[in-house]
C-alpha cells in the first residue's frame, strides 16, 4: 500500500483487488490495458505471493490460464 501511495508515475492510476480475487484482478488488468493503449504508459502488477495474515498462497495459476 505504501508503494501505491508514494508512487509518482505519470498518470498515477492504481487499481486494487482483494486477496485471491482473480476475476477482479483480470477486470483491473483489462481496464489498465485500455488506459495504457490511450496514454502510451505501462502496467505494473504488484502483489504478495504469500499472504502472511491469512497464511494462504496467491492463486496465480488461475490467472495464467
């Protein structure tokens, strides 16, 4: 969260999704892709692979289908 709040990239757009909500992540990536195609910017996806508070792993295989 601190990285999002401190980032100073041009356009400064950020999207968030809940833990292991792959459908929401895909939706946010589609939205970001549309914005990037208009602005010429880039996309950086940052997340945790292991969620320490919940002791669960991110379900990235579902996203990489």
